[in-house]
C-alpha cells in the first residue's frame, strides 16, 4: 500500500512540475508549424508568445536560440493564461531582436551616376559607395523635422556599419556656425502669422551648395534650450542668404553664442568615414565606409519592436533590441514586468516607453506654441507627450505598476533612454515603476530637445544607480509627485544647450514630494547657463540632499522663484558659483502667478486645498496667501562649499542659509581629485558641519561591468 501511495504521489508531483514550468523553443531556422521543442523549434517570437498564452497557470519560458530575429511587425505580448512568462536566450547564445535588415556588403557599389559624382568632393569620389535599397524592396524614408515642440515619431531610414550608427553628412563636421543677419525671423512665440524665415550666412563654404537643391539645417535658432532641424527651400549665393522651407517655434535670432546652425544631408559635405546621405526620391543611400567593414544594417520597422499590454509577470531577459526606427519596448497597463539585463541600442526613438503617448493628427503647423499642443492619448507612440503633460497635468498614461528596467545597457538611441510613466496624480496613487542599475548614454541622435536619458511622469516612480552621460541636453526630466532620483552618476550632459539642467522640472508648484539624493554630477559645461538640478519657474517642495556637485556647470543649482526647496548635506566642489536664486515671479514671470494664469490653472486642476494634496503637502494649501511671487521657505543648510567662486548667484534673502561651511582648504577627502572615494574618518568636514552623515559613495552609479 505504501508503494502504491508513493508511486501515486511521485506521478502527481511530476505532473504538477510539468504543468508549472513549460519551455518553448524558437530558432531563426525553425518552423512556426513545429512543436516548439529544442529539436523542433518555432521560427518567430510571436508564434511562441501565442503558444505560451494558452498555457494555463504555467510558468512559461520562451527560449531563443542564437541569431537575429528580423521583425516585420511588433511582437505583441498581451494577457495570457500563463502564471508568468520569461523570454530569454538559450544558454549564452547572442540573440538580436531586430527592426532592421541585414544587407550583404556586396550591395555597396561604386557611384555610377555622373551627376552624383560631380557633387562629391574629388578626394572622396572613389571611396563613396552607393546602396540601392529600392532594388532590395526596402522603402527609404528621408529626413523629417525634429526639434523643440515637435512630436516624437519614427526616425528616417538609418544606416549602420559594424553595429555603429552612421552620421548624416554635415557641415561643419563637428561644430556649428553663428547665424548671420536675420532678414525674416519666420515666427515667434507670440506671432500668429509670419513669413518663412530668411537669414544670412557669414562663411564661404555654403556658396558651394548652389546646385544642391533642397537640403536641411539644424541648430539652436533662437533659445539655447530649443534645437530644431528643418528643410531649406533654397540658398542664394548672390546675397549669401538661406531660405528655410519651414517655421520654428521661436523663429530665428542672432547675437548670442548659442544661436548657431549647421547643414545636413549634402553630397557636397560627404567627406568623412562614417557619414552618409539619404536620397529618398531615388531610394538610395551614399556612404563613406569606415575601414574593415564587417556588417551592414538598415533600420526599417516604424513601430515598437515589442509591445507588452494588459499583462503581468513577464520578463525579457538578456536580449538585444536594435535597428528599429522607433520605440524599442513599449509597456501599457502592465504589472510586475521586468526588462532585465537587456541591451537596447541603435534605435531611432526612445529605448523603452512605459505608458501611452499622444497624437494630434490634424496638427500641421507650430501655432499655437507647439509645446502646449497636447493631443489624443494613443498606444504604442510617444508623439506629443511633452505638450500633453504641459496641457493636462492630470494626464494618466496607464503605464501600470511595479514595472522595472534593470541592469540594462541603453545607447546609440535616437530620442531618449526610458520614458517612465505611471501613477495617478489626481489621487496621488503611486506606480512604483523604476529604472535601476542601468547605463544610458548617447541617446539623442535624432531628437534632442526634452528627450532625456530618463523621462519621469505620474506619481511614485524611481531612478536608481544609473550612469547617464554623453548628451547634448538633459539627463533626467520629471513631472509629477513623490518620485525618487538616487545614486545616479550624471556626467557630460547638457553639452550644447543654454538655460537647461541635467535634472530638470518646473512651472507647477503642485509637483511636490520629489527627492534627489546621493547623485554625482560631474563635467557639466560652464560655457552657457548649465545647471545640475534645475527647479524652474516656481517649482516648490523639492528635497535635495547627499549629492556631489563637482565641476557641475555654471549654475549647479537653480531655484527659479519657487518656495520650500530644501538643500542639505550636499557637496559643492570646483564651480564658479553654487546656487542661483531669483524672484522671477516678481518681474518677467508675473503672468504665471496672475489670476487664471498657468499656475492658478494647475493648482485648481489638482484641487490643492483638498485631500489628498492638502494632507500630503500642507504648505501648498496656503500658496496664494503667502505671496506666491516672492520666493520664501527655501532652506540651504549643512552643505560643503569647497573651492567655489561665489556661493550664491542672486540675493541671499530668497533663502535661509545656516550651518554651511565654505572653504578653499581640503575638507578631508581621501583623494581630493576623486571625491567619490569619500572622506577620511577624521576629516575636518565632520568638525565644521556637526552631524554631517557618511554619504553612501560606494552605492553611487551603475554596478554593470
């Protein structure tokens, strides 16, 4: 009897185990009519997902054999019967989930068209190669407008050699030139109608483009935080003028050092290895290959590579996502999803987007101000998210809860690293979505303005232990409440801009409860007005502590007219100044705090005098009774200012300063050249600022190899 019971129990346990975990195998050489076993794998990831979704209450693993899975449509992962789903490689085999096409190197031909050869510089005419994608059945999408206030959309068709993105040929190759005299500004922030812009160029080289026809220019045409890229109708060498074919938000200005431009996609300027030109009309590309060419890819897919929607307990693990023209991975209404140990690179858009974006199908102009345009909530896009959040502060992207991007490499992407949505601002319900231990760099190849390494919106999300670097603009931009940014290492960002911050938010005093702690800001350019932590246009209630500002821009901290911002136990090292304070709401910003102004509208929207806001942020209740135009309640205490030119830029009356230490002598670093090595146990810092804590230097930055 005991033997019978034992055998029965064993049989039951084997049955339960086989139900509890199921493996489905996929190979680029498989067959979707196969069984999905190791010996008879499926061919596509989508077929495996469809099969997995029918495995009731099972923990399913989709195991991908090595190779490239070139997609012609989004892999959709929806609600399934499984208990959990994991998609991962087989062993240590390398898996590429690709939105592009692999091109045989033999498809690169010598240039045969004499008109094209005549436009090339003589020294490169023999090395430039032609790629006819139309013969391969691949549609070529040319350049499109890209800049401040413009929606984020799929990039043009890009070319990649040796797994690296090529650069659209440009002049100057690695710099920009000043805008000359502006004859027609084109438009302006408050101009309803205007003629197309016209401006003069100062250099001789553009006169060589008289036979180029239409080309493109990019740059910062007015304000240093708003780049743009637009087509040119013609160039007139007789009066040295350039005639753009499109308006911009702020028009063209001249006189400031950042008001500069450069030209793109000219055969005449295809002069460096790694550059290419797109000929959309002919369906061709012209490229100057780098040495030792081993691989060639073009981007094709104009939608997300993978979309996870209305599902839970899904993990994408140790996969590479690449060569798409738009979003890498999209999430909507998901729970407990992990993007774990993945590489996301060579994408035309953002690497990961959590939550809906917006579209404005009938919008064809930049009037009114494009950054306020908004749009219709739409799945699987980013679109005009910036404008939507600006227009509707309670916009809920339906991003889901407890979703994380963990241990990932994100680089060479076109329009930002991670768009991290989640949580409900109306009820202050947190999402607890997060980005953790990631390395994010070179993330603005296509779109620059307001396309940060991490965008955060909603309530209760977190960015932790990330390295974010090498960007023309912001590292982190956030909207909403109760977010935490911690243990991040942020270097070499805001490299081109003026009046922008590595971490930036503002113009909404209801965005409170946000914490920035234990971050390291280093090598931010002091050339223009660059800030490490930027509280713009009346931002209130931020808590910032335990951070290291080391050569962190010209204005490491900027508090622009806001209230009750608290800075404590931070280290300021080697900067011309430390903290900028101003009273902008008493002068040029008075309209923001006027009755029915933008701030009044936003406080009414969140019902700031009622729960949950009145309970969560009691000081916000009396916002209008405490003279909102005057900056008050800001507290700067227990900070170290080491080798700082001026501690304050502005008036000290706009904040309370107490228990800070200002010194030009070594405060006790283990290594003064590298403050991340920490302080000696007997450092003077602890004597001059009693109670200064031991900062967790060892936790700062990504721990990826």
